[in-house]
């Protein structure tokens, strides 16, 4: 038994780990490396399909308890059942991110697991308009800005008291390459996604003193109902992708690993970053 403790440096002898056999500590370190998000709670909006679902699945596979949400109960039920079949720790609730009452219900549901929240991933986004930016009605502007830009900030303000007491918390927003290369006829959407790049930077400096990191995933064209749907698929960008990119559209899973990394302790010194996952770089 003495041999097991031999390599514990003198400085750690009074530390709690010193009484745990070395082999057990090594095993649990290896287990933690495989499940870097163990004992963490993640709230993910817009997570019943597409990019949000892939992120939910990956965070849960990496050990987090994940709270799934979207507007439609049947979508929530289906997503939760699918992930539970995999043996993952998930719960779910309806949350239209534009509705304050739904956001509060999401917060309450998340707190049921262990009384706090570690990660907020804001995936929900909409685009109800293909057409002229200046022709967009005030209602369209309000809808796109409410859901895409205001709701992540408002949900975060509701969750903040429950995140700041945890330590190591982080937020991931979801923008789009449309923020860098405006997609024709999607002007209001492009604008909302550009605003998220700024929101990420502003929140990052505001929350840094509380130890909460804020980063932003910036996907390119990803094969989902939304990404390849009539409302968002542009004629130009597939061509651009062929010329400059990795010669394929992205899969939702291409966006999942980076979000898990951003939530993990390995990203503990990364905040305020807008990270492009597009198969090409739209920046100089
Ligand atoms: N796919 C792509 O090419 C790209 C996507 N993005 C961004 O990624 C995000 C996800 O898109 P993607 O996965 O493609 O879309 P999907 O259509 O595949 O999934 C959208 C998800 O969001 C939910 N949702 C929609 N509106 C709301 C709302 N108001 N409140 C809460 N949940 C909502 C949907 O469920 P329900 O219907 O039940 O609400 C669904 O779970 C969006 O923000 C989008 O702008 C960015 C760049 C490229
Ligand atoms: O949803 C989207 N579909 C897209 C297609 C091309 C560029 C950006 C986007 C989106 O943000």
C-alpha cells in the first residue's frame, strides 16, 4: 500500500487526494478525460434537431446532463427519447426562446437536476424572410432580432445567478458565415447573425470578472432542414464552397466537437472568440 502513495509529492500529502490510492486516482483521471463534462449541466435552445441536437448529443456523450428544448412538445419528446435510448442523461421542455414565460420554465427545468447550470448553448434561430432588407416589415425585424439576438441575452440574464455560483461556466452563441459574407436576400438574418458576433465580444468582457466565458460558433452551410431549406439556401454560396471549401456541405456533427471543447476545461482561457466551422475561411 505504501508504494501506491510513494509518488505523491510532499506538498500534496495533506491534500484530500493523498488518501486515495494512486491507481484509483489514475483511473478516475482517465475516466474524466473521456468524460470531460461529467457532473455539468447544459441548457441548449433549439436542440431537438439539426445543429442543436448534434451538440446536445455530444455534450451528453461527454458526460453532461443536457436540457433539450424547442417550440414543439412532440419534437422535445422525440429528441429526449432518442438520447435516452443511447443511455444519456437528458431532460427536455418546450421553450420558444422569444417567450419570457417559456424561458423561465426552461430555467426552472434545468435547476431541477442539481440546482445550477454550467453551460448555455443558444442555437435557436429563425429566418422568416427571403427578400429585400429595406422592404422588411417592422414585424419581420422584430421577430428575427427577438429570436436570434435578444433571446440569448435575455435567457442568459435569467440563468446568470445560477451559473455564476458554479465556477467554470460558459456560454456558446451560434452565428453564421452570413455575418461575414452577406447572403443575398437574407439581409435581416445576416444582420442578426453579425450582431451575435458583437454580442459575444460584449458579453465576454462583461462576464469575465465572474469567470464566465462566452464564445460563438459560426457555422457555414450545414445539412439541416434550415440550412438547405428554401428560405436559406442561396445560389451563390454553394458555388463559393466548391471553389474555396472542403468540397462538401457540413454535417451537424461537424459543429458538435468544437462546442464540447469550448465547454471543457481545456478551453478555460478562451473567451470572446467567434469560431468559424465552414469548410472555408471567410476572413482575410
Ligand atoms: N444549417 C445551416 O446551414 C446554418 C445554421 N445556422 C444557425 O444554426 C442554428 C440552428 O440551425 P439548424 O440546426 O440548421 O436548424 P434546424 O431547422 O435543423 O433546427 C432548428 C431547431 O430550432 C428549434 N427552433 C426553431 N425556432 C425556435 C424558437 N423560436 N425557439 C426555440 N427553438 C426553436 C427547432 O425546433 P421546433 O420547430 O420544435 O421549435 C429545431 O429544434 C440557427 O441559429 C441557424 O441560424 C448558422 C449557419 C448555417
Ligand atoms: O442557415 C443558413 N443557411 C446558410 C446558407 C449559406 C450561408 C449561411 C447560411 C445560414 O446561416
